[in-house]
C-alpha cells in the first residue's frame, strides 16, 4: 500500500466518523457548500449584538435551537450515507426528501411558534403530532447514520418506558403517559429534543468547534506539532513525548479524538516506530494522548459547557476544578513514555544545533521568565487600560492587539515558513526551538484572547469565543499578505495571498459545520433520554434502583456507574455518553452517598462520569479511537486497544480519588499553599503510580517495590484514608444537642445523623445521613433548616423531624415527617492529614536511593 493510499484511507476514516463520507460533485456539492457556509454565519450573527441593533433575528432561545437543529439535520442527510453500500459520489433522491422533511419538522416550531406556545399543556393538533413523530423518527435515523445504532436503541428503549410504565415491576413503574403528552414533551417544548443539551450546542459548542476549525485551517495545528517536536524531540523517546504534548495542545482546538489521532499521529507515530517503539505502543501512546485532549481545560470537548448547566456553576469554576486531574493525568502519561524509552534504551534524534547543559538551563530559565514577564505586562496593561479608559478600553485593546499582531508577524517573517515534514523521510533532524516558536507565535493571540475573556474577564463562553473567532478571522485573512509584504515579495503576489487567506477562511467555516453535525445530532438524540428522565421521574426511581443493586455501598455504586459509562461508551460518542449517564445517575449517586454518610460534590460525580466515558475509547472490543490509532500505525487493532487501555489506567484511578478526596478538584481548598501542595503531591503520586504499573523507575523494580509504590501513590492522593484509621472523623453527641452542635460547627463542616422512620411504602428503615452545613453565622436551628430543609421537635430527650420543606435536600434523602434521630455525630478536631505525606515521601526516598544504588552498580559492572 502506498503512503498516498494510506493517507486517503485515514481521511476516509475521519470522514466516516466526523464529517460525513459523502463527497458529491456539481450542483449537490454547491448546495452542501452553501448550507455549510450559512450555518456558521447564522450562528455568528445570533451570537453578536446585531439582532438587537438591527431588529432582525430577534427570536427566543427555543426558536434558535430549532434553526440550529434544522441545519444539522439537512447537512447530515446530505453528507452521511444511509448504508455502507450507499453512493458516495452523489446524493440519492430519498436523502434529499429526508433532509428537507427533517429540516421542515424542526422549522415548524419557528414558523408556527405562536400556535405551538398557545397549545402547550393541552391537546395537540393532528399536524403538531404528525410533525413531532416524523421529526423524532428522522432525528433517530440521522443519529443511526452518524453515530451508529447504540444511541438509537437507548433512545427507543427510554421512549418505550414512557408508555409501558404501568406494566413494569414496582421498582421502576410509573403511571404512564399518552402519545399527546409524549410528543408535547419531546418535540414541542424545551424538555426533550430541544432541551438543555441542544441549547448548549446552539449557544456555545458550535462556536468553539468553529474556532478550532479556523485555528486548524490557519496553521495552528501544524504549529503545535512542530513546536512540541522542537521542544522535546531531542529527548530519549522524544517523538512519543512530542506526541503527548502536541495532542494535548491539539485537544484545545479539536473536539474529536479520532481527528486528533490521525492529524498528529500521521507525523508522530512513524517517528515513534523509527526510534524503537512497536506499532502497538506507538499507536496506543497517540490514542491515550488524544483522548486526554478532551479533559484539558478550557474547552474539554463539549462537556465543560454541559457541566455548567447540569451542575449550576460558572464556567470558570468548571475549568478551575477540572484543571488539576487533567494536568496530573497528562504528566503521568508523559512519564510512562519516558519510562518506556529508558527501559528500551531508545536512541536520541539529532538536533540541528547541539547546546551545552548550561545553555539548556539558561534557555529554559530565560524562556520561562520571558513568558512570565510578558504575561504580567499584558495583565497589567489590560487591567490599567480598563481602569483608566472605561468604555474606550475595548477599542484601545483592539488597537494594541493589532499592533502586537503586526510585530509578531514581522518577527515571524524573518524565519522559514512552517511546512509539514515527511515523517517517513530517511533522516529527521530536530528543528531549533526559537525559529519554530517565532514562526507561529501569532497563533497564541486568539487562544490568549479566549482564555483572557473566560478566566480573567469572566465573560460568558459564547461571548468569549466570539471575540476569539473575530481575532482568528482577522489573522487568517491577513497573515499571508502581510507575511509576503514583510518578506519583500513581489507585489504581484499580494492578490493571490489575499485570495488564499479568504479560501482558508471559507474552508474553516465549512470544516466547522461538518464537524458539528455529529455533535448537534448527538445532543438532539440525547435530549430524548433527558426528556424521558424529566417526564417520568426516572431520576428519583434510579435512587432506589442503584440502592437495591449496591446495597448502600458507595464503592459498588461508583463501580456500577463506571461500568455503565464504559459499556455505553462502546457505541456512543463521549458527549452523548456523558449526557445519558449524568442525567440518569449523577444526582441519585450524590443522594445515595449522603444517605450512607458520605458527602460527594455534584461536580465530582459529573467529572467521574465524563472520565469513564473517555475510557470507553480504549476499551475492547469496540474502541474506535484505538482502531484509528492502529490504522495510522498499521498495527494489530486489538493489541493497540489493550495497550492503550493499559496506558490509560492512570486516568481510571483519578475519578475514584477525586470523588473521595474533592480537594484534588480544589473544592474546599482555602489557601494557595494548600493548592500548591495538593498539585505537587498529586503529580508525584501519578508518576509513582506510573512507575509501579511499568515495573521500572531508575532500574527494573522488585515486586515489593512496585507494591509499595502503589501504596505511596494512593497515600499521596488520599492521605485522609490513613487519618480515618488513626483518628475517627466524628464523635457521638446526644441527639437533643443538635441545635447547639450545628450552631457551634465551623464553616462548611458536616455532621452525621442516624435516623429511623417510615418510607412511602410504610416500611421502617434506618439511614445514616451526611449533612453539609455550609457557612457558619446563623443560629443552630436556622442553619439546620437552611442546610437540610428540616425543622425538629423535641419530646423529652428524643428528637423528631417536625417538617420537611418541598424539594429540599432532606426530602431528596428520603427523610419524612416524624422520623426519629437515633444518633448524632459531630466532626472531631484532628491532626492535619498532610502529616501522612511524611512517611509516604520517606518510603519513596528509600526506594529512589535503592534503585539509584542498583543502577550505579549495574553501570560499574558494565563498564568493567
């Protein structure tokens, strides 16, 4: 097979999974082009202030979602063939009909919006029922084409549950609903197909996908690969380390693990194989790196935006909490690659120009200091500008940004253009860092604008990415003509460079639209599952189901959830998997944990679900991401899949750790010192865990060393485990002292109550409930009522629940009127859990010294 044929097969793989495998010609091609171009233009218009300025397009969110879905359905039916044998070079008539009918069903809500609103909650007309049923059917059909049968089967089963509720066992039964109620909920309101997932897709996700496509078309993707290679390629196992870093950087602009694997892997995998990695290991490293790209803030695929809606916290908080586990996971993979290279004694690729150790250290310190200095200056200038100029800050910042852009381009013009190298060339040299960095440093500007708006100015995600897109559009249109000018090119070439920039912009718009079809369709289909949960109350029933399956054991609950994520993820994309499992399992898990004496933050459970959804990309027997890596590496798919799963074990332990130790998510951390200690200890712990699983640190480890390293890693990740064995976290107090205990508790403390009472079935049950108290300052009675929704009554020394507020935490825990408090536990004052870092680090130092001694002995023996 020639390299050209292999590249075409890889492009087809991306098309079949992400952008649609159909590529017609003639009029059909022009229509697809027009639809794919109009979609981003519409989204950008709606995200701008123009509808309010012009009065054109002032429609509410539900109508915007309908138009968003109409674009996705029409483009999906035109670009994704119905079957494997369906034509690729033209669009059959039935697909034209299906696409137009599907778009019309979505647009019905826009055209007949007043009638749809007036009929809400009542009997729907025959036309509304027909449109809804046809629309739901066509959403499921396009989901089958784009994502496979798995999500379709799940949506159909959930829909059947709506009608079959009265016939099911008592544990999962409900009163049942009519067809009129079903179509009303699923298609004609914002609870089903047009619900929260599609709303997030319309408001945020499309713009971020478009931003990534524009960055890639502008040349940022190639810049990230070359920059990673110039920084790390000269190290032992350098191409593999470059793959880890470049995939992480590419993950910032690509929401697709498959596209990430093929894009960066085409360059890095052949180089990894050349220096000694097997095809299976090279493919697995690229797959693990690309999958981890989806957990990297600030974008995190689409999950970050969904979490803001599901959990009810700001986007800034999502990024803040998700940062530490993402970084720790990447560092762990980087260290695994290093150990693999050292174990195999792999060769080092040659640099263009060698430098001494002192020069390397100075270069690193100078580069780090320069970045810190520039960041500080930018922050100070931007903050001062906003304070001094007020409303003029934005235009003045724009002028300063334009000046900085011109300066960076002028510098870039002094260095050779970044061209894509051939990884199969007989000799590859590591390019110098400075020319590589300077040639593409202007690509940092739009990413910097995005991060600045999101993290510093705290603007909404939609507005932040709109500013970043505006900057990127300007760069794409002007970078080639300006580079030609700065390089003193012939003026005759200026029109052609301007035309090339405009072509890149259009291609970026088209790529963004075609990349978005699968995501929008997944959101719409997942909306059916979310709609069934809200219609039938399945979320409340799941509390009882999970409790029955786990017997109240929190670890079994989490394992059950993890297995569910992995199994569903074998046929679902990450985002759809997250929506399905989170909507069904997240809140019941939090409730059941509280009923069993453990407080788990809701965000931790959502991130737990998201991480295990990612794990499905490496889980046999169905792992599309791993199969893509095997296709690039030309290796055995199943062996590549198993190797990628092995490398991803470090990602699998993190969710269990941050569920039991939320401080790893920087939840409840009150000082920078504590945050720094957690970050450093978690990073070291992940590297120690990687060394334990690899059986190698400085030399091959003894089994006892590997076992001890696992204990050290878990001790550094969750030192409270040992503290709980030494000092109990709670002590018992009389139940009638409840108001005094609650009033005297510190900020954000928690208490435990063992309670007994009748449930809805009349059975007497006991529950140990963990209660987070929140901030101090109120009286004990008011604080308890604020935290739980309960008021208590006292009969002698006995304490009973006198009332429970509707939809309060206590009601979700299953507590009801007249429940009796049997035991009350208050938090103990204990030694700092960080003290257990000392024996862990001490044991680690002993292992390091022992391994270094064995390595020196081995070196001496080989020298003699």
